[in-house]
């Protein structure tokens, strides 16, 4: 399954439309950092996001933009294989967490 970490990486970006990992790396984050903060650190500017804090929204990651694979396509994040019901800015990490961003043809439903 795509939620399995690759080696010791704790941050992955997976394009499920094309079926490829765009990146898989090990990111150092502090206990309590948000998924958004860890994502911005990992991607080093290679993303587009709007809003901030609890209402941040990632519309483009590593060159893949929302709606590029249909009107509902977009990015969702998972922590340890589970999809949280809160934004990436509101989810606070704990030690050992694994972040997976997944580009989905239907990222809405």
C-alpha cells in the first residue's frame, strides 16, 4: 500500500493519478509542529499554498496542481495512513509520525 514508508523516510508525496512517488525523504520536525509547517520545510518552496495557520490550503505540490487531472482533483494528506478531518495547519505532529501527501483524481469526496 502507498502509506508504507520507503526506507526511513517520514515524508512522501504520491501522485495516485500517474501512480508515482514524486518524493520520499526524511524530514526533521519538532513535536507539535503542524503538517503544514513540516510540508513547507520538506518542499523548500516547491509548492503553492493559500491561507495560513489552521486554514492553510496546498493547491500545488512539486509542480502538480489541483484540478490538473479533472475538476475535483487535488491534494489530501495522511498521517500514519489515516486521513485526518482537519487542515494540515491544524494537525500537530508527534514523534514517529509519517506524512503522506496524495494527489487524487477526486480529492473532494
